C-alpha cells in the first residue's frame, strides 16, 4: 500500500466515526426532547406502519 491509499483509508475511517458520533448525539438529543420516544418509533407511528403490523400468536 502506498501513502495515498493509507491516507484515503484513514480519511474514510475518520469520516465514518464522525458520522456515527453525530448520529448518536442527534438520537440522544431527540429522545431527550421527545420524552423518551426514539426517532424510528416516531417515524413508524407517524406513517402508520405500526398499525399495519399485526402480531400473530
């Protein structure tokens, strides 16, 4: 591997770490502001996906 390949991989790793960190931060902030409701649950409830899912016993 040459220096450019290593630099590219390091840049990719840093970018992914920043993306994950921002996602976790946004998720925690959203949950704090919406009384513990997560983003996915809110989206699924708003689009009536949870109503369509029937649990079968």
